[in-house]
C-alpha cells in the first residue's frame, strides 16, 4: 500500500470547503466515491477498495492524494480519480490559468 499525489492543478483561490464538499458529494456517483469529511484545507473521500482520496488546497493549487493505494494499482486509480476530481473541482472553483 502506498500514498501518493496523483494530480496537482492550479485554482484561482481558496475554496469554501463546506460548499465545495457538499457540491462534490452530490455530483460524484456513489460507485466512485463516498464523502468522509472536510477540514484543515482538505476534503476526504473513500474510494473502492478502501483507498482514500484527499483533495488538499494551499497556495493557489489543489493536490489529489491517494492514500492506502494497493501496489500495482496506483496508475489505474490515478487515471480514474485524478481527472474526476479535477473536473469536479473545476466546476465549483475556477481553475487558474
């Protein structure tokens, strides 16, 4: 099992975490993720297989971290969840150029 950052993208500014968390929870199909909570500039979601995703916001950027990812499956998780979270964050929080 490993923890790694699968995607980093710029955001225009710090989001309202409560608003963004609610929007993401309502937009993500349950087969992809279940909301776990937010706080400390971080949103947490439980993914299939017990993997946890954390969206960390600081210094005008968002990082998508995958925690407890099974060995050999990191790329598959990164290819699925990195773009999904970037698209959803981009809908609610303007992405910086």
